[in-house]
C-alpha cells in the first residue's frame, strides 16, 4: 500500500499520509515519498494550493523508531547528523518555502515529528480532538529537529510543552496562533478543501509574493538562523545518549508512550 496518496483538481493538490495502521508514523521512505509529492505539486502549474492531510484516527505519531537506525555497530553521530539534516531539517524547510500556499489538516495525535509536517505549512486547520506534543525530552533530546516551538507558541508556552511533554489541545493551539481554525472532526476535510478552493481563486503570483513577504520577515527576525543552530543543539542530545548508553536516545519508550497516551 502506498504510504503517500496524491490527487489534484480544481487548482488544489491533496497529499494524504497513508499509514493509518501505524498512526501515520514516519519511515524514511514515507518522508522521501512525501517530499516527492510536494515537489510534484510545486511543479504543477495547474496546482495553486496544497493540502496535507492524513488517513485514519491520527495525523502522525512521529518518527517510526523501528525504521530510523542502522545496526548498533554502525551508528555514529556523523550518520545521524547527515540523515536527520537531509530528511528532517532540509525537507521541512523546503516544504515551508514552496512558493504556493499550503494547508495542514490535523486530527488526533500530532506527536514530535508530526509537528515537522504541519509547522512548515502556511495554515493549520485542526479537528477538535487534535493534540500537539513534543515529548522527546523523555529521550534526553531538547526537542525535534525543526525547532518551530518558540516561533509557533512563544517562549514560555514552548518551554512548558517541552519541559512537561504534555500535549497542547487544539483550542490551546488556536489561542497561541499556531492553529488558524478548530472544527468538528467530521468537518475537517471539507473545511480544509473549502479553504484551499477559496485561496486557489486568488491570483497565483500575488499569493506567492504574500507568502514570500511573511517568510522573509520571519527569516530577517532570525527564524532560519535559529533553526540551523538549534538543529546542532539537537545533535548534542544524540551525542550524549551515544556516550552514555551506546544508542542515540535515552528513554524508556514504554513509559514515554504511556505518558503520551494519558496526555
């Protein structure tokens, strides 16, 4: 079964995460396919708006930890740095800078790396049951590779979410400005598609320039430079874990999953 589905029509491309049986946990192959889908939509002159959504109960449970690492004797910090720089930081930045409006439609759990899929999008529509969390401090890491936390939530709320690992509700996310609109679960797809259709009716060059203006303003304020430096901070967490336990993360995964499930 394809991990990514793609459809386009009426000026809108819809990209769907399609691992519902695994809560859309992200394998490296899934991310490669997702990048290819974004690239396809970006290069299609008929597509004016891109919607990212997910099949199943949850938007994304984050990285599939069973998929990420080579054998214990092959893991080095250099391997981790190169792999994460390409598929996590570079992909997310590339999606953020696509010269077309993008909309994420989020339901259920959006955990850790799930944030690196919705944060690069220009707009986020969330179902009432959506929860956003980054519990990787449990792993001895200071947050996911794409540090949007401070920009999306503000410094104090970002620290609270990172320090505690607790999920942010859809309503809280809307209050911070991270989410544009919260809707009932059964209205999520229709709302995202209707919003996309409305935006697609606007002049495409004007949309491109409006997006560039906002993104460039954030970059002048330090967004891009901060992401690069915090990515390196993230790697010190892996280095510490490797030196302490011989594995890139420090955690009791069952305990972390229990806490995430409890909220």
